[in-house]
């Protein structure tokens, strides 16, 4: 919030009037300071709710870390911050934020579908909403619920990663797919990747199994697919936590020389593997958890001066963050040893 300082100026004008023959001059007087302008009413302190998934894997841990960093930049805002391990907890957190009278919410949904009605309720109560990463479903009229939707380009994520996989396989091979949590992010990634795979008839997708962006669940899913399929050439994992789980299953099965894995999101441990030319991890895709900080900044900057309606005349409703293919040639540009993710 910008602070406005009212400066008062005191005029010290001494008027000395001596009338001829009128006796001693009167004592000099100092004019009082001009009366201050009528005080402006103090602007209401912004109260903003931020709700994100609990740190159940590396990427969401990064989200929480970046959210706190961004909120610290604006101590003048009254923040209401929560993390949720599941949709029910997040819905309850959003209800609590409404009771506490938040002006806005920044929401990274645990899952798209169940959080959509809670977001719609907040919108109907006049709460300004910035949706980050996992999009809500369309509203009742088919229009977006969020005032601003910020996400990584998940269609490009799926397309670029699939194109890399097809090229590295020479247009021929057996692959398996690990999918994430049901939400718009996962849908966009998988559908875009499948468009590429389907355009190459010699790429055979043996199976899709959910790994829920979890190392442990991806490990179990990969174990099942390894048992069922004697020949797998590559694993499309779409997430670095799932990559690590799949890798563990493959190594424990003694099949590390038979296949390689493509994950995504730029976890520093995985980027280091790419940088070191690990045969099992030839590439990666960027998808920074710091996008939550961008969403928080957009929310504050739109509301803090009381000019939301004017700002929203030019603010895009949908913002896409591009994704990049990480290879051994450029991996050093994406490796940050001190990063939380």
C-alpha cells in the first residue's frame, strides 16, 4: 500500500506595524500555522487469503516456500495463509477466509473440480480471485470464475516433452505413461502428449496409470507396469517426483539399462542428472513453482491502490508462462543448488 504523507507548512511572518506617534510598537506576533486540510479517511487494510496444497511432494513444497517469500514483500497486507492436503480441507479453509472478510483469494487448487464451487461462492460474494496453476472448471454461464488465471503452458509441456520422446526413440518404441492428480494441468499435459504420440503409429502406448505426482504412488504404479510389460523403452512421467519413484522401481527390478524416463518441472536433483548426462534422464521440462509468487504479486498490485476496476481494463484474464526443454547443453542455466526445489 502506498502511504500518502500530508505535509503541513507553518508560516512565521512577523508583522511589525509602527504608527507615527502611536506609542510603543505592539509585540510581534507569529501567525498560526494554516489549518490542515480535512483529513482523508484511512484506506481499509487489504486482507488477502492464500490457499495452496500441502507440501506432499517437491513441487508443492516449492509452492509454499515461494508463497511465503512473496507475502513477506507486502507486510502492509493482512495475510490469511493456509495449506491443504485434500479438497475438503481446502474448501473449509476458503469458507473460513470468507468469514474473516478477505478482499481477495489467491488459489492453487488441490484438485480442479471439487474446488470450483467454493471459488464460485467466493466470487459471488465479491471476492477478487487469482487462480494459479490448476484451473477451475467454467462457471455456470461458461465464463471463467477467476478474475486472473495464471498457469504454466501445460499444453506446450505435453507437446514438447512428447516430441522429444518421439525423436529420441526414432519414431518407434513402447512407452508407458504416469498421470498426475485429476485437474486441468494433468488433462492438458496428457492430451497434448497423446496428440503427438497418436501421430506416430510406431509409438505404442502400452498403459496409462495414475501416479498422482507422488514418488510413492509412482513407484507402485511403475512396479505394476514393469510386471505386466516385458519390454518398455521409455516412461513419460510428466513430473519429477514421479520420475524419481519410477526410477526407483526400474532400478530395483534390474531394468535400468532397458529404458529411460522423462519427467518435468525442473527439480534441482533431476536437472543435475540431466546436466551430468545421466542415461536414464536425458532431458526435463521447466515448470517453476515460483508462479505462485507471481500470482500473489498480481493480486496485490491490482488491489492496493483502490483502482481495481481501472487496472482490470487492461489486465489479461489468462496469463501463460512458457516452458522450456532442459537438455545437457543448457541444463546449467536451470540448475540452482540453493533452491528449495
